[in-house]
C-alpha cells in the first residue's frame, strides 16, 4: 500500500467499522476501487433511466470495482459493464443481467440463483462458493470461466460457450448444457470488447 493511500485509510479508519476497513484494504491491495452502498444505489438509478431512454440516464459501468455485501436483488442491470471487478457476499437474486459484460470478474460467496443473464459475456470470470441454481444464462460466453465449489443445480447454459471452462468441486452435470460450444473457434456469439489477460 502506497504511503499516500495508507495515510488516507488511516485517516478514514476512525469512521469505519472493522469490516469496512478490511474491505478498503483488500480493494487497495488488488488495485480495485471500493464503492459505498450509496454510490452503487445512485449508479443503479441512473442505469434504470438509461434503460428507459430518460433524461439523466447513464449506463452502469462498474469496471474494476470492489463491492462487498451489497444487495442487487431484483435490480434491472441489463447491459451493465462489470469487467474486472470483484463482488464479495453480494446477492443477485432474480436480477436481470442480460447482455452484461463481466469478463475477468470475480464473484465470491454470492447469491446468484434465479437470475436472468442471457447473452452475457463472462470470459475468464470466476464463481467461487456461489449459488448459481436455476440461473438463466443461455447463449452466454463462459470461455475460460472457473466454477469453484459452487452450486449449479438447474443452471441453464443452453447454447453457451464453455470453451476451457473449469469446474472445481462443482458438479457440472447438474447444470443444463444443451447445444453448448466447447471450442472458442466454433463460437459465433459476440466477443468481449476488450482483451482480458488469463492467468
């Protein structure tokens, strides 16, 4: 942690809970920008205006953010940009995430069941200890994505790209994978708008 950033954190620590301070430190270490619940709510409101072509609207852009403990349940987040961010202990229950861009995004301990994310881009995304049950992810790109110790019963991946996807302590047979593509060369869906480095 740089001296300047460390000084800011120490100054703000007086006003933070232990959990908030830990989240700030984690974000700095991973070169991600933390967002407060209030900041997220404002951006979600602007995104809803944008989806409806209303004045003051702005597409939701949460690239390279660190977000912990936020409830996105039942939000309209279609076409949101989440590339490179990390979501920890967040809920996306029944959230609309169609056409989302989430390449290189990490989801840790997130509730993602019963959501709809058709035609999404999840290249190199990581789902660690997440509940993905009954999520609708048809025609999405999961090339090089990782599913680690996650629940996928009833997860619908029909028509999606699963090239080089990894399933670690996750039973892929519980997901619906009709007509999926296992070779990126055979994928005719949209590609990510930017290059994502894979480790």
